[in-house]
């Protein structure tokens, strides 16, 4: 393994490790916020809801932007 390959591997590994730790932090913070929320306060979701757009909506939007259908 060359130095460049090793460096790329370690960079990717460190990024993945950081993302995992950030996810753990966000889960714990969300749990604490929801545990200490006021009575009748809105529950704070961990993840935002998925976009409800269908494939047809995306195709139509692109057709309007570019003026022709993409195959």
C-alpha cells in the first residue's frame, strides 16, 4: 500500500468515525431535550421527515427546468 492510498484510507476512516460520533451525540442530546421538555410541548424528532416528492414530480420539475425530457 502506498502512502497516498494509506492517507486516503485513513482520511475516509476518520470521516466515518467522526460521523458516527456526531450521530451518537445527536441521539443523546435529542433524548435529553425530549426528556426535559415542558408539559404539552411538541416532541422534537431526531430525523426530519422524508421528502414526499415522487419520481414523476422530479421528472416534471427537470422537464420545466431544462425544456426536454431526460431519458
